[in-house]
C-alpha cells in the first residue's frame, strides 16, 4: 500500500506567497515612508523599475500620495482605501497594514 505524502513531505515546484508585490510594496512604504524605491525594490525582491510601476499603480488607485521633499519622496498612505477584489471590497487596506506594521499608518498625527 502506497503512503500518501503529507504537506511537510511535498515540495512545491512553484514559489508563491499569499500577498502580491503590490501589497509588499505598500507594506514596505508603510514601515518606512521615506524609503528610496531602490530599497523598497530590494526588500520586496523586484526590480527598481517594477517598484516604480507598482508605486504609480498605488498612487493612481488612491492608496498612497507621493510628496517631493528635497531630493527624496515621502509617502503618505490612505488606510481607508478599499481592497480591489470583490471578495474583500468591504474591507480597508488599513486592516492589512495594521497586521504588519507596529505604528498606525496614514497621514501625520492630528492634534
């Protein structure tokens, strides 16, 4: 009788994660709103050009706002933005950000 392989015994031939590169970039920026795209790309494991395209997508979607400060960019996140997939459209991305960041995300603290 052949034994069935358990999950721990099987090796997947494909490498995948639960979060998309867009989510990883958003989380990297949430952790460091003044990070250089070169550093974000390195953290996420994508090219700098891919990170630029993802940031442009996120900005166009209203999930973040880019402000030029000297020679660098500073990002402000919109935690009220909704997930794009219909299955999660009733949830805000701030819920995801709160799971993976220590500090509350969003704009500057209001007095």
